[in-house]
C-alpha cells in the first residue's frame, strides 16, 4: 500500500486541487445581504425608571446582515430567517442614548458560522426623555349672565387638582388647567361633570393633554337683596324722626330656589324711637324667613336713626287769602270783615317748614250761625305732611248789616 501511495503523488495532488477548483467554480463563496426588522424588547422597563422614548420612530427601523458563504447555502437563506433585537433594559438613565444592538440570531436550518455574519449598524441612538408628574390646580371659569340680583357664592372642583404625567419638557410648559361652565340663567346650585382643558404658559391649548382629566364641578349661587330697617314709636315731644339707614344695606342669602325667588327684602326687628331726643345707632337682628341662610355675614346689623328738634316758623296769612265758609246766603245784606292779618306758627323739620307758603295752607274760617257783631272764630288750615301747628289761632270777624 505504501508503494501505491508513493506512486504518481504529484498527479494525485494535482487532481485534488483541480477537484477543489472545479467545486468552487461551480459553487463559489459569495456575500449576500439580508434586510431584517429591528425588534424592540423591554420597553416597559423604561417607564419603571421614569424614562420615555420621545419618538418610537427609531432612526433604524431595519438593519442589514451580511453573510459570506457558499452560493447554494446563501440561496436557501431568507430575510425572515434572522432575528435582531434591541433590548431597552440596557438603558439606565436618560444619558444612555447610544445602545448596542444584540447579535443577530439565525433561525434557519443552515449551518452558518457567526464569524461569517456582520451587522450594520451595530447600535442605535435613542431620543430619551425623563417622565415627571406634577399636580396642577383646576381653575373653574364661568361664562354667561345670572338672573338679576343673583351672584356666584362658590365654585369648586373635585378633585381640585389633577396630576399630569409627561416628559419633563412638557410638564415645564404647562401653564394652567381649566374647566368652563355656562351659568346663563342659573338660580340654584349646579353640579356637573366637566372635562379639563390644559394650556401652556402662552395660553395655547395643549390638545394632547386636554380631555384626559374629568372633574366634578359644583357652583352655588345666592341672591343679593336690600335690608329694610323697621322703625316703631315716636321721639320725645318737639322732636321728629329724620333719615335712617342700615349697615350693611344689603345682604347675600341662599337657600331653596323656590324660597329665594319669593324673598325680595329682609327686614330688621323693630327699632323703637320712644322718648328719643338725639340721633343714635343701635344693633338690630334680621328677621330671616324659614329656609334662608346668610352668606358670609352675621344676623346682626346696625341701624342709625336721625332725631331732630322741631323747627318753628311763623307764616303770615293775608286777610284776602282766608276763605269764609257758612255765610247766610238768605241775607245778602250781611258783610263779613276780618279785622287784622293772621299769623300761624308751624313746627316741623327745618327743610319742611322753610318751604311752606301761605297759599299751601288753604286757610278758612266758619261763620255758620253767627249774627251781626264781633266774633272770635278758630282758623282752619291744611298742613303739608310732617308739619304741625303750634297752638290754636283765632280770627276776629266783624259782621255788619249793610244798607238794603
């Protein structure tokens, strides 16, 4: 056998080399390229670390794998025979932006050496941001017109804050969170659920955050009505009641809607003027109807009453301004003569007595049943309101018989 193998050695080596050459000529070694989608795994691990991807549109949605092997092997390999993953659990902070792509995994039946595969690119650059969570107060904004005399007592949101979770850049741009309620014609407490609107610091709505939050809104209204002081009794003689006032002069009330519609004023307990000789201020309790509650106020108010001394003024009444009643019409020869001018003393407020003229008094005397002679009869006058007469005035009347 040794002799056999020693014979024609050169020929045998040449034959083997030729066979190898012929094989590689028929089935050469080449490089093929395969496009494989990049699979993202463990994305939820980012949120656990307070990190989020600003965009899921990675710069590399696909990667390229180059494989060098025989043509017959390469022809049996397909794109979907490979799996390439990007493991986001490798991200530890927002600073870890360049992440290596895992080594490709071949899932096919061919026996491919890892050294014959090459991946491009080998890493990706991520756009990472930090997630923050901040609470923002919910502002309740109202529009529309309430009925006359009605006011908003309170407007509340439950919860009164909403917690927004987003990228730190988004959180830093949030300016306000608002809800809007139309209160046109509202005359009772309103409870309604509303969606929040989120605005940036320039007042522009952030639509990506709006309508994510809903709160319960409660708007309470009340009615503002005047306070009417009630006065009783009379001041001391020769004194008169002047102006009076109450502080506060109006008050805000609330209660059942049906009750509020019927209440148009609130009266005080009576304030007595008996035997008063000077102005005074006194506390008085409000007389509240059943079912009515005060808003931000006490039940006690202060009533101020002006007490003024009566002013006295003498008014002269010309004789020809005094009417004579009760003349004997059957005796046309009788003459009636008032012998002298008449003066009347009036009492009242200065501003009242100073404006009275004799024409307003409509002075008259009654001579019914009187015969010829001198008679002393009372003068009757018509007094304006708030004016009194000081003492009685009598008029001298002379009745004479004239020629037939």
